[in-house]
C-alpha cells in the first residue's frame, strides 16, 4: 500500500507540473496586451514597452514560467493588474470558499437524494417505480442548468419569496444565514448532478444484484434492504465515486452560471471578470488553483478504491 501511495504521489507531482505549465502557456496566449489593460488607451508605444518590461513580459517565455512557478511554490502568485491591484492569493482565497461551498452542498444534496432513489429503482427493475424514476431523471437532464436556476428563482425567490436572490452571507459571519442564502443556488447545482448520480448508481446496482453472491444471499432469505445496503451498495459505488470526484473538481470552476444568476462572488465569476479585464495574473492564479484541486481530488478518489473493494489493493500490490 505504501509503494502504491508513493507511486501516486509521484504521478500527482508530475501532473501538477504539467498542469501549471499548461495554465501558464494558455493564459500567456490570451488575446490583448496586459500593458494596455494596466495603463489604458492613449499611451505611447514606449510607455507600453516600459510597462511590459516592468511586468516581466519581455523575456523568454520559459524563463518567465520558471520564475512564476518558483514564486507560486512560495505562495506568491503576483498582484492583479486591475486597480486596486490586490494580491492574487488573497482574492482567490476570498472567492474559493463560495464556490467550494456551493459545489459541496450541491453534491451532498444530490447524493442524499440519489442513493435512495437509485436503490429504490434498482430493487424494482422494470416496474412502475423504476420507469417513473428513470423518466424523472431524464426530464431533469433535459433541462439546462441556467434554465433550471431561472425556474427555481421564479418559483421560490420571486413567486413564493421563500429564499433571497443576489445576496450572500459568509459562513463565518452567520452560519445559519449562510446556509439559507446558499440553499437555492446549491439546489440548482444538485438537480443536474442528481440525475447523473441516480442513473449511474442504478445501472451499477443492477449489475451487482445479478451477481452469484447476491443470489445466494437472497436464497438464504436475507432481507432485501439488508442485501442492498450491506452487500450491493459498496461494490456498486466505483462509478459513483469517480463521478463524484470529477464533479467536485469541475463544479468549483464551472459554477459561473449559478454564480451569475444569483450574483455570488465565487471562483467562476472571478475568472470570467478577470479574463474580460485582461488581468492575466488573476486568471493564472485562479485557474492553477482550480486545476490543482481537481487533480488532488481525483488522486484521492483513486486511492479510495482500495477501501471500496479490497481486490483493487491486491491488483496493485
């Protein structure tokens, strides 16, 4: 197990280096001139050239990458090019909790609903319940997330007035108010993930329920619910756990639609606003952190397979 862990850590470091280089090169190729973004229009070519030199943009791209990576490893991602020229790390760490909370709450809500729905559907294979749940999940998948968010806003915020819109309270200021304000945007995220999780887990459960050891347990007269919970759920969770890790990393950076609909100050909004302003240090820092979180989460998911099924530990021994 320790050998496998060391191997995975080595792979993780290599992937993070490749990701950091990809992020740096991608952002460096963004259209627009950072010097113009800083100084504005109407300056002379000499003034723009001086600003590029000041920003370190006139050197070799590989040398700039090495300098940037060295600073990043010490926690220095530079400063924003847009006034008030705030520290990139501070801005990113201010926006990150919003996106992490939305993604985490959305996935938690989706899981809490998806697991019993998938078990219920799989235990009634081909029946009315199975068909009804399948049709419902297909209907949810057919609705784009922005449209689902607009419907939730129209019904629960504008119509019934149960939840606010365009407001955010940080968890440290008031935990209850924070959860109250986060519920509706998290539900918007949860709906799409709910449909995916339910369909994936239901299909895997159906395969597991036809295994010989499950048939033997049924022949012994074990209660169906006990078979589902104790014998079928864990070995059927591989695809769900993988999808959960992918979704968590993806949602942290792709909640921009939800953040826009509810006017929330998260990572998605920060990246879009910075890209529009040509603020490449902010984009580099935010995208690098999102990519690193994505890679680390999926590495953790890969290591969790050994817990879900001990056979994977023997396979990698």
